[in-house]
C-alpha cells in the first residue's frame, strides 16, 4: 500500500482495496452500495490510523454528501482496486474528498472506472454539534489539497 503524496498525476493518497466476491451484483459488476463501502475502506488508512493527525475524526465525523459516477465497469477480476484520494475543498468544520478508482494494474494516467466525492464534517458526539478542525487536522488535510 502506497501512502504518500505523488507529484505526478494523479496526485493524492494511493491505496489498494481488495474486492470481495460478495461485492459483486447479478451482472458481475461491483454493486453500488459495496462501492461506497470500498471507498470508506480506502479512507481508513489515510485519515483514521493512529499516526494520522486526523485520527480524532474516529471519535466523531459525519458524512454530509456523497456522489459516485461510474465511468466504466469494475469487476471482481479488477482487484485490488487502486484508489487515489485528495482533498477537493477544506473549510473550518468539513472537507470534501475526491476519489478516482482504477482496476489493478491500470496506468496511473488512465481514465478511472469510478470518480466520487464525499463531504465529511467533524462532529462533537457529546455536544451533538459540528466542531472546528484542530490546527493539526487542518494542516494535514491542507497538505492533501489538490491545486
């Protein structure tokens, strides 16, 4: 799993996510709900591991918005999926993640099979309200902003 900035396209956090047989639909494509789960699994090493400044989001974050566009077919044979993520937009309490999903072995500059965005807000579970990012969280997220 590559977990670093990459200057050449596509810029972002790259990770590999295994496709399970149960992720397939009757037409042998990755099911929509399962694709959303695979995107969630890709975010975990980027944002929630102990060594990440954003690990505090494990204690409270809410998904505000989600968009998924299918540009091509992705199947079980395309495992592990290569998922690249970056920050599209960053505000005081939320950020938008951009995604490109490619089949295993696809060139980095090839057209992705799926593009997506998710807007995630920091949330104070005790107070039941949005919270501002800490300076460390904001700096980390800013470092992943695509220009």
